[in-house]
């Protein structure tokens, strides 16, 4: 609705206000989506723990979900409020859990490739008998 109003607006002042409102709403929707993902990770961790299986695959999956949850928590902290330890941890987790289909070729570097390969190697070790 705001986008339609923006298209029909002829005043620069009104357009700026509408763009600001759209940006604020997108920001809060993004926060809600991240919080929802974090809740889903916690639910999945609980479900795996409730099954009571003690094997390498379950341990690996729980650890993986805990890392994704931690990444989600770090994403909720504004960039300018993260301390150096959080920044380092955040970058490491982003490199490990980034969705390669969403990643720009310009952003791919040796570190991301190495962490993705290590991630896949760990999964192969756990999943193959």
C-alpha cells in the first residue's frame, strides 16, 4: 500500500517520508523473520534432544543448529554494537553457514570456500558409516 502511495506521490517531502516508513517496516519485518528462525532452531534442537539418540549424526545436527541459532542471535545485534569478538564469531559463522545460492560471486573468497569445504567434510565423516 505504501509503495502504491509512493508511486502516486508528487511531493518530494511526502516521498521521503514514505520511503522512510517503508524502510522502517522492512527492517522490523526482517527482525521478526530472524526471531522466528531462531525459535525454529530452538524447537528443532529440543526435538532432537527429546529423541534421546546418542550418535554422531544427532550430535552433529544439534551442534549445527546451535551454530545457526548463535548466528541468528548475532544478526539481531546491530553492526555498530558488536564488539570485536562478536564480529569475528559472526564472520566465521556467516562463512560457514552462508547459502551459496544467495551469495554474490564477487563476495566469494578463499576463506568462505575453505570453511564450506570443511563443513561438507565434517558432514561426510558423520553421515557415512
